[in-house]
C-alpha cells in the first residue's frame, strides 16, 4: 500500500531544517519535533517518517 504524501518536498526540507536548527533548544529530538510540527501543519509523527 502506498502512502499519499500531502507535503511537498520543499515543506519537508523546511521542516527538517527547522528541527535541526532548533534541536539544541530542546531536551530531546522528540521535544523539538513536537514544537516544530504545528508550525508546519502536521503531527509530530509525520516529521519522524
């Protein structure tokens, strides 16, 4: 089964970049992802895929 991808490559790149840039401000990767996900318009699990 193929997953439908609602986010463009540009949005994905931006999300990854934001998490990397702000990772040091949070105690864990998950905390950084939880903070960035709503700004991108997705749930945190999406950023970890």
